[in-house]
């Protein structure tokens, strides 16, 4: 462990700030118009939005669309609304207290509790990284015919690329993420144009239906969509990376920072909703609408798109978007790993070592399964990673709601009574649904 150095600029009495190498490194202009100031805050929201469109989401969205058409669109919408509120709480915690969620847990829980939360969070990040590795390997296999084990190894080497770009500055990372999101968005705009989905079906699917709760098979997939959409590591990530902005530490400046950061987050998550919904709409239009109700596999979806839609580029765009999604998620997932280890343990490893550990945890099981069981095994491993994420989610949401509702910690930025009630209702819904998912998984 590094000893604490309160003399370091930006340090608090409890240690160094979150991500000290980039803390307050992006200038926030004062006395300028709305758009100039907004420009300074654009970026963290996009990095967080990546987690809401990672390869783990693809499997649940494809299965939901192929089996039930547009019906589960309302679940994606509700999940994203949950995410918008939780990410608002996350960024508010970071701005108001100067601590990320992991640091706050270390500060206010006993050492055994904080250590237990750290272990659970590391498992969730490993599961996230596992989904990214598998998704990228599948995309490389579909685009270039590379065997899955080779794709897994190549995906692991992108750590070197991430390290290179991080030395160029945090804005460079944000630009890369934004560019990859643009590739995903363009790909799905094309997919939706050629698949010609039903507009009335889409509008009807955005309205919640009672059968989602009464039909056990539909409910199971709906919970999977919720678990794949709201990512626990994003709550730690957002509370940290928002502190890369050099806003002043007075009340008015923090209030302004929360306002602009919330706009950035909400707009970015709306973009993530469009992409997530597009995956389900594509599956509903291309598969369910043509009598293919059992498509739950990314590879099957790739091979069916061209013949069912009668075009030649649909599958290519699909695989390119998958590869961009996997690479984007890799970047933010490894960054979240650094934040969590430093925050919970106050242990600072060299970035390359932390990323190497994170990648090995994901690559080793993915490589073993790819070699022994091939495509079917990696798909099942992808689904398992989403179940793990669902189960860990409550252990990130509950502390977040507790901290942001605590007036002694948050001061005038503490949640209002109405926001506190709404936040606890969402936390309770997540806990109940994940308990149901665990019970069904075990049985």
C-alpha cells in the first residue's frame, strides 16, 4: 500500500483523490455560455453508457426479441430509466463528497464489510470483462473466421492499446469511446432501415404489458434484460471519472457541475437505450416476425440476418457493431477495476499490472471453455456472466442510495425526501427481481 500523502494537490485527509493521475485534469471554463460549459462535461456519460450496450446485453435482447417480438421493449425502457436515476446519484456522490463509491464504502463501513463488498465487486467486474472478451472473440470469429481461442487471446492483448491511449490524456479515451459508439449507432441505423420494423409494434412494445409478469418465461428474460442493462461497475466508474473535471469546490460550482454532468449522463443513456432497443427491434422484426422464435445465440443471429432480410451487409454491420461494443466495454471495464481496487483497498498498482490481472481473470476461463466446448460453451458463459452481474447489482445500489440520502455526508446535496423514496423503491425492485432470478437459476 502507498502511504497517504495529504500534501498532494487534491488529496483529502483520507488519502489521494480518485484516479489521481487524471483527477481535475480537464478544465471547466467559468463565465461562459451554456454550450461552452456543457462541452467540458461531455464524456463521462458516454463512457458510462458503454456498459449499457456491452455484448452481455446482446444475448438477452436478441432472445427477448425473437421469442416475444416487441413486448419486452418496455423492460428496456424501464431499465434505462432506473439507470438514469442511479447514474445521477453516482455522479452526485462524486461531485458532492470528492469520493468515489468505493472510497465512500471504505470510509463508512467496517473493514470486513468493505472487504466483502470489494470481493463481490471484483467478481462482477470479472464477469463484465468475461462478457467483453467473449463478445469480441465471437465478433472476430464472424468477421475473419478466427477460431474462438485465438480471438480470446487477441482480445486480451488490447490492454497494451488501452495503456498507450491513457497516456495521451483522459479526453483521448473519451473520444475513442465516442467514436466506437458512433460506429455501433450507424450500424444499427442501417439494420433498422433494412429490417423495416413495425412502427405500431414498437410503440405498443414501449407500453408495459401484464403478461410480462404473469408469463414465467417472459419474466425470466425481462429480469435478464434488467440485469444486463443496469451494470454495477458503472456506479463505481461514474462517481470517479466525473472528478476528472476541474470544477471549483464551492457550493454553487458543485451544483452547476451536478446539473451539467446529469445532462451528459441522461443524454448518453438515452443513446444507449436507442441502441439496446434497436437490438431487440431487429430481432423482433428479422426473426420473430418471420417465424424464427428460438434465436438466442449471437452467432445464429449473424448467420440468419442476410438470408432473412435479403441483403448482403446486414450480418457484417451486426458483427462490426459487436466488435466495437466489446472493445468499448473493455476500456471502461478495466478502468472500473482500477477504481474499485484503489478505492476499497487504498492499494495502488501500476495500471499495466492492474489491467493484466483483470484480463487474465477473464481470459483464462473464456479460453478454457472456448477450447473444450467451442461456440455453445462460450454462449452459455456469456449468459452466466449476466446472471452474476444481476446478483451483484444490489450490493452497489444499496450503499449508493444510503450515501446520497445521508445529509451528514452529502450536506445540501443530499437526496430530497421524494428522491430518497423513489431510489429505495428502485433498489427494492432490483433486489426482489434478482432474488427471483437467483431462485430460478438454482432450481
